[in-house]
């Protein structure tokens, strides 16, 4: 065999058959052809960058859409909670200024618990109920936590007294009030809604205060402050000779006249026993 140095072929000297081929690059190829690795990199790198930018753009757009959806959903829920708060507050007899204060408190609570809404069993409706309770406690209104929870439950929302008390107590509001203080709150509420002149209202209010000073409230612990207040208003009305009846007072607080009459009888008996 012989080697053709120009073509790199092993050729049989007898028959001329090419036995094998060996690659022998020429000098012109080494000098003139560009490096394949460099040319490949120049063509590939811009394509990869474009692809990365495109994928990052998709991810960013997905995040923005999710954020927009979350914000819109939260705003819809908050709007419904605000409407619910207004409806319950008006049903419980809160004034417009008190409702506005409750809305301000609700917005603060939403900011405080914003990241926890939907977790830890906290909802915007529970925060709305807590805002109403907050105002009730601040203004010493004759409304119980149970009444607030029941009104929210009537609208189909899962709100309990413990939920409201936990939220309000974590905000630093005093929740414990004495029986005398709660009775006075209901007394003021009842008198303000009686259809009598202001002079008679003042007389009844002063008479109730006199009765409370002599009444052993420790014996009445556990009794409903709302019913006790109604009974005191009835007794005071009789003493100042006001035309207010048991039915009138019972209708203000939506309590049974029979139950109220029994409370009046017991309290009068306690007062007579102390005087004797």
C-alpha cells in the first residue's frame, strides 16, 4: 500500500483500491476557515437570552394577574363585610357617628389581620363584628356580644361571641364591666326611647340611681342586666307617677311583659326587705 499525502488515502499498489482514508487538513483550511465554536456561540447566545426574557415575562405576568385577582377578591370581601357591619349596627340602634367609628376600626383591623384573613379562623365578618363590639364597649351601649353575634349569624356568617372577644381583647379593650355599670347602660337606653317629656325622663333616671344605691346587686349576680334595667325603670316610673307601663318598657327591649312583671315583683320585695 502507498499513502497519497494530498488526499490522505491508502491505495493498493496492485489493483488501485482505496483501503482507508486519513484526514489531512490543508494549510489553506487552517488559515481561512473561522473557528466553529466561536461562530456557534455568536449565533446561539442571543437566542437563549431572548428565550429567558420571554419566560421571565410570562412568569411576571402570571404573578401580576394573581396579585390583581387576590386584591380584587379581598376588596369584594371587604365591601361585603362593610355592608354587613352597617346593616347590623343600624339594627342594633347605633348612630351614624358610631357606625362611622366602627368602619374606621374595621379598616384598622383589616390592615392588622390582612395577611391572616382566611387562616387562623379569622374572617372579615368576624373583624366587622369585633368592630361593632369595640364601639359598643367604648360608648357603654346596652348591647351584648351575644346580640351582635346573633345578628351576624342571621345574615349567614359564622361569628361567635368568643371570636369577637378574642379579637377585641387582643386590641387592648377592657371587656369586664360590673353589673351596676351594665344596668345603667340599659337604663339610659330604655329611657332615651320612651315617648315621654325630657323632664319625666330626668326624674326616672334620678330615681333609678337612688334605687341602685340601695339595691344589693350582689344578690342579683347572674341575672340579665337588660331585664333588671327594665324592671328598675318600671319601679322608678311608678314612684315618680309617670304614665309609663310595663308593656311600654318591655317593647323597648323586646322582652316578655310577664318576665318583666316578675322581675319587678322580686326587686320590690328586695327593696321592702332592706327597708324593714
